[in-house]
C-alpha cells in the first residue's frame, strides 16, 4: 500500500512550508540513527526487568500520559512499577530525579514537571523518576529501588534503552499529520520506523470516529500486517476541586463554564467538554506545558466573570500547576478515564510474561 493512502487531510502548519526542504535530510539522519542502534554500532542498555515503552511517531499530544497511567494501574496489581520520563521542562536537572517513591511525593511540580508530577500524584505506590538518560534512570529504579517493571514515557525514539514492548499511539483525528517528517511536518521519524513497534493504539475513538478509526486500522494492517491495532478512548468521569470534592459528569450537563489549558492540541479538550454536555462560554489555550502565574489566573477570572460562567474547568495536567494560585471562581479539573478493549490488556500482560 502506498504511504499516500494513509495521509491525514489536516492542513500543514505554516512553519512546515519553510522546513520542508530539510525534512528528507532529517528523516535520513533518524533512519541512520535507528539502523546504527539495530546493528549495535550505537550501544543500547538492557535491563533485567521488563521495559514497556509508550510513545508516538508524531509530535504533539496523542494521550501518552493517560496511557502510561492506565498501564501503571494494570501492572501494579502484581509488580512494583516505575515510570521513567525525561521530565520535559522540569526544574530538576540531576542525572536521576526521584519524583515519588512508593510511599510519597518527593518533588514539587516545578521541579518534577507537570506530567511526572501528575502521574506521581495520581498513582500512589508507583515510583516516578526523571532524567535525560532514561537507561541510567531505569537502572537505578531496578537495582536501587527494587522495581520489577519499567514504564518508559514517550520512549519510542529513546533507543538507548531496550524494551520488551513498544506501544505506539496515534490520535484518530490527526493520525500522521501532513505525512511529512520534521521540520516539514509532524512526524519525528519516517513511516518505516513503525516496524519497530509491537502494537498500535488509536486514541480518542468514540462512536462518531469509529468509521475513520476502522479505515486507519485497515491502512496500518496493510502496511504492517504483523502488528496488532487496538482502539481506545478517553472518557470524562467527573469534575474535582482542590479539596477533592467531585461532581459526577452526569450531573454537569448544561453547566455554564469557562475553560483553559496548556496542551499541544487544545481543540480536543474543548471538544471533550462539549461532548460531555458543558456550555463552554469562554475558552483560552496556552502553549503545551504552560506555567501559570497569579496574574494570568486573575486575568482569566476577570474575563470568565464577564461571561457569567459558573466555574472554570481545566485539564488534570494544568490543575497541578494551579495549586498555589488563588481563584475567585470555583475551579475544577476534568478527570478522565482511559477505556481500552479487553484484548489490549491481554496482549500487554502476555508480552511482559504475566
């Protein structure tokens, strides 16, 4: 099957037009790098415990953090699990930064980074650690902390650490973006890199997008016939405030809100709110991993109050960065639940020997 048959029709970003001439060279470099690791010319480290990588081929959000959390809960029933992340935009710069051991949080969100902190906060009993050299961090989690399974967050391109299971995610709407390699497109590597994957997961697959997901699945199976494809969705469960009080999502229909987020693809957050029945009167997006100031929160509140909203709603990732900010409106995080087909659970548990 031609690669052209699985192009996502979304228009390219303007900056990609200028980067397009350099894309073939960057793609070639990434292919050479992968080949050198495969041939052993570049050394990769093998741990003595199973390593499960969750990653993607494209830049931007595909739901890696929720998937890592889902897998951590799945594996933690029988294993001592460690999540190893680079800690993007975190303040802690040591070779090994222990965000949480199995008993307590050890770093604040500014040092840990928003996603590692969120995972540590939501997953008591799971070790979370960050560092640029994730082979080094994984080795520490195995030999010093006694972890017997490593979850590698955003690990598809981190070839320095060998893995037993490579899970690659695609968001069903954006899929491959404009089907070009960076800096001319959304892809981190050429399409052929997907031969390294052990399974694909299409995320955000709801009833409305099922037909598109089935078409993408057929395209992937045509080019990668030996790699299984699974569907998953992120389902809103409830609103939760800073004190832990919750409002079930079934009781939120018609609620008039303002919302803001710092995500790579903020459209999906707004779409989720609308699908859940909220009346979104005002919406503001910031850059991915945005750090909020009290002044920004005050400005957000002032604008939202003019729209007569009942409350402000943010993502779980944004919520952890607002703990020290005061807010004159009720502010909630939207809690999401990952829903996967049962065959996926069976597949990953079998892959690590459970």
